[in-house]
C-alpha cells in the first residue's frame, strides 16, 4: 500500500510522552497494536514533516485539484522552525 492508495482500514491514533522521556505514537486497529517510540528530536522532525505535508496537501486542494491559493494565505502568520 502506498501513500496515494485509499483504504477502508480504520485505526485509532494516540500521541503522547512516555514515562521514559520518549514520544510515543500508538496505532491501534483491527488485530494490531503498534507502539512507536521516538526520541524528542526525532519526534520534532516527524512533526516538521507532518506540517510540510499539510501545506503540500493544502496546495493541491480537494480531489487532487489545485486550490488556487498559496499555503500560507489562510490569514495565519508564517510558521517558523523551532530553535534547537
């Protein structure tokens, strides 16, 4: 299965800190429990990738049609990268 292939599979997603200082992304679906633990820096990189994907999806618009607007033209201030 690839990024652009639709699926009827349903799953729940939980994200939060663990008691060991990790960030856990927990995916649970029919017959599967998948805990994914990341160091905080790794989780920050994932968050940056997610934000970039959001902006790219907004640029494409619904049903694969160009939205005709720039990703940051929704009135929100430009996003800044967090300092490390």
